[in-house]
């Protein structure tokens, strides 16, 4: 009997490729998807995708979905409390592994592993240390389709929001931007590909600019804010 696993689903391309590889390897029973949701706006944290599209994704994948709702700006204590409650419920289902789409962020991996080890679970990273340019080409060659839903203005301008990722998109990326956006340069929503029973049907909505204050301790110019561009997707 295969061990049961939780898949940490962001709705984007890295999650999709990681899930594809896990399903191909067939070593785990992927029992559920887990996605963090902004409770106030009902959107996926950072990606900005509305929960209605997330639910359509899970339906098309044929995997049950758990939505972990978080306050707009949770403190670390609030986050830990919500996460602890959620993981207790997940463990009660006999799930012992937690799968992530992370590629090379060492600090994030260590944090995830430490948190899971404390509750007797193990982390799995199917994309770990893979070349990101090779990964994005593999993703496209497999027939997956994804759209950019969030752009970090520190790295990219507004014009990248709402674009489908293809070779032209990759050619247009500045040299300092990772092809998979692994440093948080951009986030995506995957709407079609070999693990989906049917494509997610949506319309591209407006591009919205949002600003967030920079931590004072980390910014010489305290008057500037972080700028993000979000492309709204509307379920048909």
C-alpha cells in the first residue's frame, strides 16, 4: 500500500509540474491538495487567483481540496495556530508525507522540513535543485498552459501580468529574472495540461496595482513601497 501524501498546491506552474512528476512516479497516494487562502478576499495567497478557479482546478485534477483560510495580515502566532489545526486534521486522515514544488530556496526547505518533523511528517521535493530553464521547457513541452497572475514590480513591469508563458515570454525576461520565477518575480495559474481532465475556462480581467510597505529594517529608502501587478481571472 502506497503512503498517503498531502500536496501543497499553489495553482501555478511549479506545483503543476511537481504534481505531474509525483503522479508519474506513483510512489505516493496523493490524498488531498492544500492551498492557503486570504479569507477576506477569497483569493490564493500571493497568486491572487479567486477561489472559484482553484476549485475548478481541483475538480479537473480529481483530487480533494482543503482550503486553509488566513487573515489578511496574519501574525506568525496566528499562522502557526491555523497551520497546526489544519495539519492535525490532515494527519487524522493517515497522511504522513507533504509534497512541495520548491526548487532551490534552502531556507524555505529547511523551515518546511523542521515544521513537519516536529509533527512526525516528512517533506518531499520532486523539483529540488533541477535547472529552472530546463523545468519550464519541460513544462511547456508536456503541453501545460499557464498564465501570469502576479508580477513583482521590483523585477518586471506591468506588461508581463496577464501573459501566457511561452518561448516569447521567456525570451522577454530580463537576465536577472529566474525562468520559473523562483525568487518571487512572478506567479502563475495553470489552466490546461495532461493531468487535467478538462481545461479551466476563464476570461482575463483587469490588471490591478497593489503596494505593500517595505520593512524599515530592510530598506534604506523607507518612503518606497513594494509594487505588485495582479491580473484578475474571471471564471466563465
